[in-house]
C-alpha cells in the first residue's frame, strides 16, 4: 500500500469511527471551558467573497453550532446574526467602545486602504471600526488570505490599495496581537482550534504570525505524492497519476497541513482530487499577475 492510499484510508476510518483531528491540548481545553469563560467574538467582514465564513460552517467536530454556542459566543456576524439594522450596529458599537466587555475580533477580508469608502459598516468605514477595535479588543484573528495579506483584492493593479489587517495596523502605528490564519478559504479547524488555544492556553507558537501547529511544514514535504517527485514521476495533464509539480503545483512553497488534515470532513483535499496546490495559504497568494494558478511545463516560480 502506497502512502497516498494509506492516508486516504486512515482519514476514512477516522471519520467512520468518529475520531477527531483535534490536537490533545485543544481537546483538553474544550473540556475546561465553562459558560462564564466563553470567548465573545466580533466578526467583521471587509473585501471578501465570504468564502471563509462558509468554510467555517463546514466544521465537523465540534460542529459549527457547538463552536458558536457551547465553546464561544458569536456576538456579531453580518451573515449569521439574528438582528440587523440599527440594533445590530448598536450591539456592535457597544463592544467596540468597550462598554459591553471583553472580546476577540475576527476579521475576514482585506482593508481598502486607498479607497476606504469601498467598504462601509453603517456610516463608518471598515478601517475606522478596525482602528477603534484595536483600543478595546483582547486580540484579533485575520481569517483567510485576504485578511492576512490582502489576497485576491490586493492583486497587482487593483485600485483600492487593499492590505491585510497586520499591515494595516502597522501603517497606523497600532501594536496589537494579530494572528494570521491563511488560506482561501481557511480550514475550519485552523480557526476554531486557534480561538480555543487563545482563550484557554494562550497565544500559540507563531511562524510568520500564523499558528505553527498548522503552518510549520510545507505541503510538499507531507504530500502523499512526494515519492513520485523523488522518482521524477510527473503528471503530464490534470488527472494523471504522479507528482503535479510540472502542472504548476505550489506545494513546495506553501506551508500548511492540508495533506494530513484533509478537507470536507476528512474526505478529500486538492491533490487527492488531482488538482495542483495553488498556494492559497502562501503570503503572496494571488498577488502577482505573472504567476497563474495553473500552468503547463513552465519553470517553477516561488511564491
């Protein structure tokens, strides 16, 4: 049995027997959370497609409902909140002003630095809310490629001057904890496990401002087709067996644990579906127009 088949079988068995991929420290932390300890989350969205929010709702264990009720308290989310209009804005402002208590800020989407009016929440710009939140929040999570590094909204030639949260704060002289959780979209485990770690254990070890627990090794190193790469067995077209390096796979330049974590409840992931890694967890994802997601038989270019 080759490594690829073994990993697929292992993931399937884990799903069948209800074995979760939650690391032991996180599992232990979940059991210790009491109602009075529930972290309150203010979730703001900037320039994004809402793909990360959709991905978070695909969590398997714990379920999305458990994560936003039993293990955290989602105070505000534009798509999920039951209230809207002035009531929603009043609730949001009560936390941003510091009147309603402690909270963590979750940000999805890039900030249009050069065109602030492109992203408004009520009568304030997205940037104004972020700056005000920096004065009262316990810390922030930049969820997804756009919030972390600008992502697709920050692609070369854009007119908005889109930037990620960490960069935006740096330009404003704001020094506040920002944990980047890269990906387009993010894996739900990356986000939920980080939130629990922050609340019950503390700030996780970070590499490039991202949790080392998920982003310390390259996709290429963990890939079940790594043996094919070593043996120079390369796929010539999408659907072929073999390493996808010559079809533009960016696994050698991308740090993420996709090969061992898998997606869609442990059912599959990009390489398993014969699609090259497009480097969505890379800091330079989708930024330069001369680096297409897919390319044939071209020299490999690092992200």
